[in-house]
């Protein structure tokens, strides 16, 4: 609604000017508070004319728009909506629609006025009421208005019919069941002689088709015909925008095609020709044309696929990617992502262009490119794309983007790794850059790969000894590569916790395979790292794992005859000092590991001859996949403990006595007998009925007597006074003894 301003007072223009020239929020609030005080004082005057009230309501809209409460004037907006003057009526509707919340009770006061205006002979009043309904309608108001709105669909004025389609769309958004029966009426609206009415009906039809596409399959020829008429410029020039005919109607029709042609070959075949024509005509070098081309690409990838259309879509995308405009590049990246999702073969042709977008300084474009690169990954290009993703992970500080990159790198490495060595190196690099964001499953998979190797089976499962030896060599090469990678981290100042835990396990199990560091030096480096509080940041868990790694590496050193005794003695002294330092730690796990480590070192000091075999049995090399020893398995042996048992017995220790099997349940027979034949067992026969002495009254007692008020037995139907009578009968009746029970028990 346009105003010339001649009907507005100088006070209004001063208000607008003061708001525009305010230098701070506080100054603006002061202006609005003064305006609120003025409106409260003047809006309630009895002599205010409707023309003046119209201005007050416009000023009230400014108050609400700037975040202040103007509820004192809501009722005046309701009253002005009933004015006979069209301009005043529209201001009343406008103020009500902008200020009243959806749950405000004043909205229902307008229902009657809306009904009256819809029945008016003046089509401008009808149009005003329909426009107000768009803003004011709630789901509770629909039953009172829907019938009148539907009748207006046959109005002679195209403005009214267009607004009817818009109102019905709003009703569908509020409550789809309220207008679901109007599908036939909306179908007829497609044939309206005015293009604006048809275009307005497309919005409602699109939502209904998305919800239930099978109910509108027969409309495909009609939609195709409408789109052909649009692109062939059969509509009036008033609907053109920068020489593109009715672009918003084209976009809506393309989305409808996507919903109707999804997984439907018959429906899609009728769209192929018009889609090609639309894409060709829309590529006119203007933004709205680019929007139509993108929507065509999206529709082509959604409906039943056609090779010719997919090629045309790929060509259009290549022009977007080659543009210098970042907006068009973003459009090309988004469109290519849609194509690659269902047709990956088109990714290879645009890989270099996508990489160039990744190096762009636009952060939004870079994120979209990373998303597309992940979709383009395959076994051929996984190394190249993963390197780009790792570079982005290293350079970005955005936590959400980092988490997304870690997740995608983990999945890509798991699915498309060209070799085990590459997989291990990639996961280690991810752990180095963002170990705290890595899922535990990825770490477990890495541990399993290093421990089990590529073969995953033992020699008993492989009849070809040469092939088995080749697999073992490959496994040792993989482990050696991992060991060298982690050994290089021993002098780092800061190691992420996840990487530190992996380092402790890898070096503890396979440190002897290192080609970059000798074993004594590695053992000393592990001891130094375990003792460094600053580098471990006080983590007891990390120190516990490193303590175990120190024990295993030290054991490997003591097993090597070629290592000088002086080196072993120095290592033993350092290890004893470290383990003694943390043996009294408050962390029980760390304390236990230190005590066990001290025990191993004591064996090495007191029994050097047996120490080599002892270490091989207690901390064997590559023992992570060994089955635990079962005491009752004759194939397993704990013979390496015999000398310790003998020493303890000589010192006066009591010999080991296995527990006695005192379970007597097996002595009983379920059928009433027993294994020993002593007649004891479970009985399942019912007890015999008690026998009464001859001449005694045969009175049947209740099976489960209820408790009376005084604690005596009482039947459920016992009348008042019955306890005394029952007591007399019990005194006359001799005591009954149940077989198997003793009196007085």
C-alpha cells in the first residue's frame, strides 16, 4: 500500500526522522518511549477521527517493529478494520496482522468482519479481507472461513481468484487435512485464463504433490504443456523478468517435475524434451537464468535418469565452475554434488576444477567443495583427495568443520585405502591433527590391523607355507613402518592423548622392529616420556600405558645377548627408579603396573639365567592376539612358575589345595530318588488327606484361612459373632495331626 504522505501529520514525519537519526539504541529507545506515552494519551480520546486513528496505528506499528509493547492500541486496530473506508480498513487489517501474535484472542474478533468483507460486492474489500486472512488465519479459524474462500474461487476478478489460491495454500500449511479435499478444484485452477492465478495455484499443488505424488500423476501432460507455453513466450510480457518468461513459475514447475518423475520412468519420459528446451533457453548469462539452469540440473538428477540430459547438465556445471564469479562456482559445486551422488562417473571430468575451488579464499565455497570432494572419492583418487582434506584439517580452526573432516577422512580411509601402510599413515596423521575428535572405533580398527596383519589367519589356516611367509613379511613391514612413525614422536613436546595411547601400545608390542632407533635407546626414551609430567599433562591413564610399554621394551632388551651388560644395568637402574617413584601412586591401575614391573626387574636381578625364558613367557613378543591360558587345559602349561612355587614351599608356604566340590544338588534325583540310594530326594506327590477319628464331625476347613480381626482363623463369608461359635466347636473337636508334622513344632 503506497501513501503519498499528504494525509500524514508533521509529528509522524518527525518521528520517522528522529528514529533514522538516532546514534545509539538507548537514544532510539528514549524516542520510542516518548512516542508510547504520546499514543497512550491521544489514542483513547473520544474525539479522535478515524483518519487520525489511521495515523496513530501506523505509528503504533513503528513502536512494535522496534521491539516495544503497544498492546494498548490493539483494540483500535480491530475497530478500524470495520471501517467503511477502504484505506482505513486496510490499515486496520495491516496493523492487526503485524501486531497480533498467532495465539492472541483478538484474532477471533476479526472472523466475523472477514466473513462480511468476503461477501462484499466491492472486489477491493474482498481482496483486502483475503490479504488479511493470509496474515491472521490460524488452524482454529479455518472451518469458519474455508467455505467462503472456496466460493470466491469462481469470482469474476482475477485478483480475487489469485488471492483465493494463496489463502488456500496458507490453509494447507496450517492444516493440510482442512483442504485436502480440494484437489479437484486446484486442478481446475491450472486452466484459469489468467496466468497469475495459474502461477499462484502451482504453490499449493507443489506441496500437495510432494506429500502424495501418486494422486497427481495424470497432471504430468498438463504441467509439460504449461511449461512449454511459458518458455515459448506465449504469456504476456508483463510476466517477463530480464527477458526470461515467468522465471518463478518455471522454477516451481521444475520442482513439481522432480516430485512426479522420481523413480517413475513413464512420467519422466514425458519431461525429457521440455527439460532440455528449458535448460537451453535459460542459459542467457543472467542470474535468474542461472537459477533455472541449476533447478533443471537438480530435476534431471532426481527423475528417472536419461544419459543425454545428464551430459547436458554436466556441460552446464562445467561453465559454472569455470566462471570467475564465486556465486556461480558455488552453484556449480552444488550442482555437481547432485550429479555425483547418483552418477559418480561425471566426477573425474571436473576434478581439477573442484580442486581449484578448494584453494579459493571464500570460506563458504571451500566448505562446499570439501563436501563435494568427499562424494567424489574412489579407490583411484583417494590418496590425492585425502591429502587435500588433511591440508584443510591442518589449516582450519573451526571445530565443526574439523569434526566433519575427521569423520569423512576416517570413512574414506576405511573404504578406499589402497594399502595397509597408507591406511595406517593416514589414521596416524588424523590422530596427530585432531585425535580428540576421532571415534574410538577407528583406533580399534588400527590396532586390529597392526596386530592381525593383512592375512588375518594363522599358519594352520594356510596350506601354502611360502604364501604364509610372504604374508608374515608384509605384516612385519607394516608394523615396522608404524613403529618408525611413532618412534619419531618420542621427542615431541606435545602429543595428543589418543596418539600417545597408540604410541604406547605400538612401541611396547613391536618396538624391536624399528629401523630408525635401537632398542635400548627406545626403552630409555619411553622411560623419559613416562617420567615427564609436563608432556603427559598429569594423565594417569597415559602413564599407565607407557609403564606397560616400558616393561615390554625392557624385557626385549634383557633378552638380547648382543646388548652390553652395562647398557642393561643402566636401563635396569632407570626402570627401577621410575617404577618405584609411581608404585605408591593413588591411581590403582598405575600402582599395580609399577609393582608388577618391579617384580619383573627383581627376577632379572636375582635369577639372570632364567630371566630370558621368564620374560619370554610373561611378556611374549606379539602376544596381543594370544589366547589366555586356561588352567584346566592340558595343552597349556604354567611350568615357568614351578621354581617360584618350589621356593615358596621351602620357605614354609602352604601347598595349594583345590576347592572341594560341595554342591550336593547332583545327589538328588529329580524323580524322587537319589544317586546314593538313601531315599532322600524331592517329592512331588500331594500329602494325603488327614484322617478324622471315628464319630468326630467331618467339618471341612478352608485351605488358606484368612486372618480375623483378633488374629484367629476366619472364612471369607464369616458373619459377626462367628469367632465365639467357632472357638466352642474347636474346643469340642479333638486336635488333628497332619502326617509328617510334629505337634508343637
